[in-house]
C-alpha cells in the first residue's frame, strides 16, 4: 500500500473509550493505530506520512485507519 502525506490538527474524540485522531487540512479524518505519545497534544499541527490499513475496521467508526510511518510537528 502506498504511503500518503497528511497535514492536520491533532484531536481527541471522547467517543466510547476515547481516541486520538488527525483532522486533515484535506477535510479527511485520519485514525492512527499507533499514535506516538509526542503527538498526543490537542490542536497541535502535524505533518505525518501514513500507510492506510486496508480491511481494518475499528470501534471508533471515525476516520480512515492508518499506521504512522514518520511525523513532524509544525
């Protein structure tokens, strides 16, 4: 699966057990399966390289499940 570059804001959604995500500047929601502790800061602007997790369905029912390959904060 190809890697995708995403720029957006870190959000915490208090749905169910709660989870961290990224609201992209592209209007898409991204749900990292491996959100690094360094990125868990609400409102932080980040640039991440992600790999889509094909066929994965999560409990969150929010965003596209992805695995973060690399990241930087802006």
